């Protein structure tokens, strides 16, 4: 696992009515520092949303409550103990986990399965519409040794 990446299994409390899953609690260590906002996105099957990273200290916290996503994280941080390493995780409605992603690492995800995937993110910085904290690369860049079609699920 890349330095700074953490996961936390989320408990699914199910009964005959459906289920309830806690996504955020202030007493969980995975949310450190505290999130500044929350949003969700919907992604159609087979779509890749990658690659991007943050340069102003943001940390992302991904949860996929509906559908499934394959997350790719690539560490090219100077001085990192896991520099040039990749981490791949699959999360979603059949494996409810929160994933802490150091924003300085390149990261993204692909919606896998037959239906749309919903991603919830609790980033530690507010989004700045006038000056977004994002660097982007295409999902098929040669700068990151990762193939969204063939990379095994973690």
C-alpha cells in the first residue's frame, strides 16, 4: 500500500427494510485532517476519471455506496518511501470501504460493472472555482505505468 493510503471497512447494518452505512464519524482516524466539504459524482459503466493530483495539501476520502469502482493511485512524490509504486483497490456496494488518498499522489477511478457508480468524496480542502487545485493527465498517459483495462483488481 502506498504511504499515506488507508482504508476503513464500513459496517453495513441491514434488515428487512434495507440497510444503513455510516460514511463519516469524527472519531475515525481515517479522516485526519478533517474534511472541508463533501460531494458525490455519478459515473457511467466503463468510464475512467483519471488522472489528477492536488498540489496544496488536499487529501481525498473516497466511498462508493452504489455500483463499483476500481481506484488507481500512483506515488511519484519526492522522498516518499513508496515512490514509483501503484495501489489498486476495488470498492463499492459489495465491499463498503472508505479510502484515504494523499492528494499529492496521482489518482483516479474507473466505474466497473453493469450500472452507474456513485462516488462520495470528503476532501480536506474547499474547491476553489477560480483557481482549482488540480493537475491533470489523460487516463492513458505513458507517465503512469497503469492500464485501466488490464490492471488486476486489488
